C-alpha cells in the first residue's frame, strides 16, 4: 500500500509502451475522439495525471481485468500515474493497464463513405464501431465492378516501426463487398487452383504448386499499424489482392520492413498509397498468354484479377517529396520480359541514397522490383488523387 501510494502521487504522468503494456486480445482504445497513437517516435504513450482513455470490447463481451468489480463493454479509465489507471464505478483502484483485455478480439468492419476515388469508385473505411461512432484505421478505393482493390491509404510515421508484437492473425472478412462470390473459398488452395486451371488448362501444376501459389496479399500491411486493433483491421478483403507467395514473402515483405525502419530513422511523416495495377498473364496449353482472374460475375465477366503490379507510393506532405516502389506480381516472367514491364527509369538501382533498401530486384522468386519518381509513375498509373510533388523522397 505504501508503495502504491508512493507510485501514484498526484500529478505523476502515465507512460505506456507498445511492446510492454498492451495485452491480447486488446480492447479498442480511444483518446481524444480518435484511435490511440503513440506520442513519440519510440512507441511511448504519455498521459497527464487524470487524463482519460476509452477502452472497448463492444461486440465481444465485457472488458476483463483482475480488478474489475462489474461488467462493462465500454468504459473510461483515468491515468493515476505510471501504468496505473482507475475508474471507481467499475474498478478497484489502482488497475494496471497491462491487464486490460477482451475475451475475444473486437470485430473490425468496413463502412462506405459518401466520397469517391478513381473512376467514381467508392471510398471505404475499415475500422471499429464504439457506442455508435465509427473509428477508421485506413481507407480503401475499391472497384466494385471487377472486385479489385485499387489502393489502400493510411499514414506512416516514425512510431509505426515500434508495433505491438505477438498479435494473432485473424480470418479475413469481406462484409458483403464480394456479393454472392465465396471469396474465402476462391482464395483457398483448391479454389484458386480450380479457377486458374480453367484459364491455363493442364499447365496449372507448373504455376500453382507446393512452392508457389496465390496468397491474400495485404496492401496496408499488418505491422504498418502500432496496436493490435489496427493490425487486425488489415485482415479485410478490401485490403488485399491475389499475390504470388514468393513475392509476398520476398521483396514485398522486404520493402514493408525496410520502409517502416527508414521512416522511423529519417523521422518522416508520410501518407502511403498501396495499390494494384493491371492484370498479370500466364501461358496456357496452346502457348498463348491469358489474363488471370479468380472468378466470374453473374454475367460471366471475369472478376478478382491477379494484378500485374503491386505498388507503394510514399508521400511526405510537409516537404512535398515522394517516391513510388513497384513490384511485378509474377514469378514466371524471364528477366528480359520483366525488364520490358518496367514503365519508368529505376531511380533506386545503383543509387546510394537508397542503400537502406535491401530487396533483390532481379530475383524472380522474390519478385522483380523497381522505383519511379511520382511524375513518371503517374504517366502510367493514374489511380491516385492529385498532390504536388517537388522532388524525390529518399
């Protein structure tokens, strides 16, 4: 008791760290009307004595804590100093922040906005509902015609490199955006193999096998977000596209990791657009290239394309600098064929300013990759909203 009183002197601030104070399954946490974010570049959240957070397990049961004396699904807690919080209405004070958790992870949802993006497609937000208020994690520009994610957009700041670890990967959800198409089954090993076999015939085992197949390729990556509720929200079908597994775990993953770490060390405050472009092709049994889709709609039109490219555009509004990183989503192109698909001058190749980038751009198993200036990129890919770019972000 004496120690508790000493550690909670009035006026003492609270400090929480993303790697040590956040349990699983983590409640949704709201501060000042927004989802919680760190207050510095190193994953710390600092709060003044008496400052409040809202925590919620809405939809999955009551908030769990050893010091809870009543059941609540959403409640406020106040900083009492250190990592201690309180609310006498339902807690025996003080309560260690580390022990707040839900019985099950809160459910993330998509919500259609009244805004549109490329070619009039809808902008969807993915996030959480707490007491009838929606709190977005990221936005998606979604093509409802061919069931393809054009891009997802979100912010990336220095603190994003210090994300919560040991967060389980949930199942993907689609919230009805794919209509009658059983998107889970389509992406399954059996489903994707059957779909591609209809296009390439007996060549199918050459393309989809134990070492190479199509994964649910994240656009906004799981660990591009700091806390478990943000990480879980990336598992939504409006944030993924068919991506060859070697590329997914190879150069695309390398880019995600290197970029987070570089933004952290450089101190950048960026907006990210991660998207897809084009439809990749494979040879069929007659030696002809055919475009690859995973399903058809009610009019027998192909939908859910396997993209030719995945891209990540990084833009820093403060300095108006940006760059586009591009990967070819097909391990079956020869080096010559791949180079013909480079649609800009590769400004990363041989450039010491990009020594932080550790991908292997000429390895087909990891995905052929290259970089573009934003003006060059937009000459081919005109998906993005307008923004002024004065120079390259390195």
